[in-house]
C-alpha cells in the first residue's frame, strides 16, 4: 500500500494510522508512534530490500516449508507472498492418504533467507483476518492453575479464585 507520510506528523508502524505530532502511542495498536520522517525512512528501507530480492528460485536455495493446505488456500498464500516480493514454491504433499478422497494438498516453501519476512506477513494477515487487532490479547497466555489461589482468565483478564471453575466476568469454563 502506497502512503504519503507528512514529516511533521506521527504514524503507527503497524496500522499506519496518522496522529498529531504530540501523540505518543497508537490508540488501536498501543505501540509507540514514529515520525513521518522515520516512516519515510522505514518504507525506503523496505522498498530497497524488496528491490534487491530475486523473485527467481534456484536449486541452490535452501527452502523451508511454511504451510500445508488445500490447493486454493496455498495458491492464495503464494499470491499474497508475491505481492510482498517474496517468491515461493508449491509442491504436492506426498503424505496424503492416496485414496483420492482427501483432496490434493500443497506445501508452500520459501527461501530460508525470507522466513522472517514471511512470518511477519503471516502474523499481520492473521491479526487482520481474525480481527484480533480489535481485542486485548495481553492475557491470552494465562494458564488456569488449580494449585494457585487465583487465576487470570485468558479471555477477559478477570482475576478470580481458582475455587470457581468458571470466570465470573465472561463465563469461560475451566472444568
């Protein structure tokens, strides 16, 4: 997505929302904002990296599998990667049932050198497609430990005694 950044304003590095210069963090993403100048530099660096990346894969490239799935889903993933300037290879999964009832699955592979960029793209796509950007996920890794006196609900962040098998705030059941 092409964007014209005003050097005097601030921008969110995640969602590119624009803010006045005195604002410090993004209201949606809760991350520190960058100045327009910083965003221009960041965009320039990304474009340079993309321009130097070859879209041609060679037999010498070390390839790594990133996802396996139905043909149409993997083709959509390849299109998304291509838009971001990352070449990929789709190969037939040979571990299928072989009976023809399961449908063909493909494995998408990318160069090892591109893996970090691919993970960032996949993470952004996951957040966008699941609407997680609209939710507070700070407690998502909370664990209900019956040996502890209290627990934090991973869904809503409510702290409650572990003698209750259900979160009193959102109703999530831990029994």
